[in-house]
C-alpha cells in the first residue's frame, strides 16, 4: 500500500485532459460496477422471496421500499464517483464532525424501537445514520492518518487515531448497536494496516483488543462490573455453549442453523420454506436474511451470493493497487475490509460459527440505509479507480 504514496499526483493539465465524460467513463472498473448491479438485483430478488409472507395482503411491501433505497443508492454511487476523492482528504475534519453530529442526532430525534435508538423516520425511508457513518468514518480517519503518513509508526499518532475512532464507535455502541460498532472498529484496524503501521504494533493492538473483549465478557462481570447489556453478553458467549438456554437467547441461532441445513442443494422454495414462512426463524428479513436465502434457494442460491461478494472484494482489492495516491489506497482498503467483515460475521452467525451481533448482510438485509451506504461505498471505489487510471496514463 505504501507504493501508492510514492506515485506522483496527477498534474492539473492531466486532470483537464481526463475531465471529458467519455474519458472518465472508460477508466471506471466496469466489472466492479456490473457486479454491484448484479448484487442489487439479486438482493431484491432474495428480499422478494424472504419477505413474501411478512406483511399479510402486501407481498411486495419490503421489496418496494428496498427498491426505492436502491434507487437513492444509485444516485449516491454516481455522485461519489464524480466528486474527486481529494476533497474528502482535504476536508476530513468536516467529515469527522459530520459523523459525530449524525451519531448525536440519533439520540435527539430517533424513536426508541425495541430498546434501541438507531433510526430516524423520514417518511419514505427509515434513515440509520450509523450506516452512512461507516463510509464517512473511513474517509475521515484515512485523511487524518495520511496527513501524518511520515509519523504513522509513532505510538502517539496511532493512539491519537484510536482516540478519534473511539468517539463514533462509543456513540454507536450506546444506541445500542454492538454489531455496527464492531464494523467501525474493524475498519479502523484496516486503516492502520493499509497506512503502514508496523506488524508488531498491530499485533500489540490485537492483543490489547482481545484482553479488552475477555474483560468485558468475563473478567469485569465476575467482579460485578457489567459493561454490556445482559442480552448482548448472552449473545456473544452463547457461541461457546449453544446448548445453554436453547429456547431463549440461543433460539435464533439454533433456528438459523436448522433453516440453513433444511435448504439442501437447491432449496425448498418460498412456499415450502417453513422456517421462514411460519416465523420459526426470527428476524429473517434482517439479521438472518442469509439463513432464509439458504432455506429457500439452497446451497446453489447461497453460493451465487457469496461469489458476487467475492467478485466485489477482488475488484476492491484491485482498486487498492491502482489507486493514484496513498489516501485512495487507504480508503479503499478500509472500505473493502469493512465489507468483508460484515459478510463474514453475518454469514458466520447464521451457521453458528460467529456470535449474533446484528450486523446486516450487505445488499440483502432489508434496510434502506444499508443499501444506500453500500452503493455509496461502490461509488467511492469507482472514483478512486478512475483517478488512479488517469494518473497511470499521465505517467505513461
């Protein structure tokens, strides 16, 4: 990733030469764009099946809303592709302040739904600021780190970056939204990696993080200090002992595993998928959307989705290698790693190999904010790729 820092920036004359719409369009990653479109289309098809019986009398209730969100997301994708990524680098402080403001806004105006304050009702869509915050968080923290590229191996800089990242992470955690807070933390770790922090320093941070997790889950509760809510602790520790309380907090995971196994090779279809249709699988349109997909479409349908994710990750990693500067490479790395983390944890928890944290499945989970944020991410990657291609051409 440090190679990108050594590449000279494109000269103003080169920028003017590449400003023609057709020249710019040729430098987009069309494979990434086509894969993103395929993911949106496949996700809408999945949503139409797993939510078909969710609202009696209106089979397309969730599908219509998800399609509206996809339309808004496509606009966000185009805008993020066109707007120069260098603006985000120069104004990272404003982006960071905006991220914090969005997190505070939730506590002021959001309604409490099932014990959480995460969503702001805009009428046509439920806006979840923490989803948009994932992209803004990466853009802002990457700007801070790249601005100090020559000092990123100093512990003072690393700790300062962690301190900046801790504020929005804490605000998301307090909503409470443990899953999204973990995504932010994973993105921060990726930013430190791609900006060039030494392996020994990263290993030290991992050890500290593991000790902190053990303290929160076991050591502090044993001393009478509860950091997490009881249901959060039970969800995280339930992975270790799935037979404990099978009819309580482990019910979701056990039903999810049953649904995944019931799908077989080609699935049971929307009508015969009893786990989904009869409501045995809770949150089948959100947290456990992958389990519903596996029950209805089987191994084949699930594999198609995972292959589409793999294509996005492959092209996203390629964007890192062709970025025109260090900032673009670090931003692309943070966004791609955050996507991988979400897919791994969400799919893993449906199969009982990861804790239930409420992390949404990108492009599939019913949630307009998640769809818009994921398409915005694709737009940022496209912008980085296009301008990186312009740099390479100007040097050839």
